[in-house]
């Protein structure tokens, strides 16, 4: 009788134990399921853009030979990814490696996949183009950008005055921009530094990225000439200033070289350059003919009144005009004046003011 009671007690305990085991296993299973769902959900979440509504450019430098983990740390510090571990796991699963070294403009609106694609040297889809024409001013480029991109004219001009952005560019391109940034009374420090060319606008790209492309292009074009500029005891700002005048004063390469020679002769003689282009920039308007009152406008850009180079460039010149300034022609001829026939475009050069007046009279101008 006692054995039967013990057996029954044992069976009851066994049932209770089995129920407890099932209950524990059920809880563990539920926890595992929840964990899997949470982990999977968080992983998907972590791979998404940090802020898909913020496409402001963030400049990121990837050093030579950086490992995946180092790249992940850099991106996390710049608030471009949510989780470094998940980012690294994703890279391993997709066998991604070999990131390009250099400076990249990224944004929080990019997913991890988009970030990786760019850092591996890939291109984003092209969303449009911006054409900067030879001799265009920053004000004119602002209008072009507003017509070709989602950014307004006001956005562009505001960026031209953004001191933080300008300092970042100067740090990145010191040989190019240091002489501009050192000048006072400059309307736009990037005037003359947005090289005339056709630029791709990538999907999701920022305005900062677009402008940086333009400045980078100018740096690429001028790099072979930095030594020459220094040898001639000129600054980049001075070269681009004269080039911007030459750009608008002449059309043919031969004329541009002679016009550059005239400007250098006038500077050497202590004479003001007296270019109409400088007056129109000072007035901030284009005019077919200037009045005496116009030539007296109060502005540091008015080179009818002020001697020297003035604050800086008057537009964004072509390579042809830059080369003309670095290789002027006929300086030994002593030309100090020039005038173009408004009908034929032919340019006449004079050594004296009386000769210049005679030429104007013959042309009926």
C-alpha cells in the first residue's frame, strides 16, 4: 500500500516537472523568437539611412589602407551609420572590402549600401547636369544652378558666403584658395574658382558637393601652373583676376595674350587698369556703354579709380585666358591701351593716349 502511494506521488511530481519544463521551454522559445524578430528588425533598421530627410553634405576622409572596422568607426563618428558591428557583419556577408582612400561627401540620407557603393568608388545615378560657361559670374552661375537642380539661387549664393564651408575648401585646396581667402572686401571668395565645365549632378548629392566639384576642377587645371605663378611672383588670386578681365575683353588667343601684356604694362607703370569689365562688376550690371558717372562708382572693384588688381576676379575665366596671363605677348612693344572694333571684333593696340584717341576716332566709337 505504501509503495502504491509512493509511486503515485512520484508520478504527480513527474507530471509537475514535465509541466514546469514545458513552461520553461515555452518561455525560452518565446524569448528566442522575440530576440530573432527584434534582432532582424534592428538589423534592417540599422542598415537604413540615419536621417533620410537630411541630405546635407558631410566631408569624410578615408585614409590609405583603412580596414573595414576603421571605416565603420569613421562613419559612426560622423553619424552616418547606426551600428558599427552590424555594418561590419554586413560587409563580411557581402564580401565587401578595398575601400578607396580620399575625401568623400556623404549624407545621412544615404543607406549603408549607398555609402559602401560610393566608398568603393561607385557612382550614384546621375540626376542632371550643370553647365558653367566661360566668363560667367557667380551670380549668373547661381541662376544656372537654380534652373538645373533642386537648389534655389538663394541657396547657392548663401553657400558662397558660408565661412565654414569656405574654410573647409581652403584647408582642402590651400595652394588654390589661400590668396583669395586672405583678401579683404571680396564679394565672393569663390569668384574665379568655379571652373567653366559641364558637371554631373548625382542623385541625392548636396549643393556643397556640386560646388566642391567645381573648385576641384579649378585646382586640377591650375596644378601644372602653380610653380609658374610663384616664379612670376604672382598669386593665384592675381592671375585669375587678370584672366577674368582678359576673358571678357578678348576673344582670340593672340588678342588675349596682347591684352594681358597691356594690363601688366599698366600695372608696372603704376597706372589703373581701367577695364570696363571691372566697372560693370562694381555696378553689378551689364551695360553696352559706360558713362563718366559709372566709371566713378565707389567700389573696390572699380579699376578705373583704384590701382592694382583690386579685391579679386570678376568672373570665372577659361584656361585660355589663364594661359594668356601667364604668357603675355608684346610687352616689349610698350602698349598701354587697346580698343576693339565693335563691328568686326578686331583689337587695336596703342602706346599713348593720343594714339588711342585717334584709333577710336577712326573707328567712330
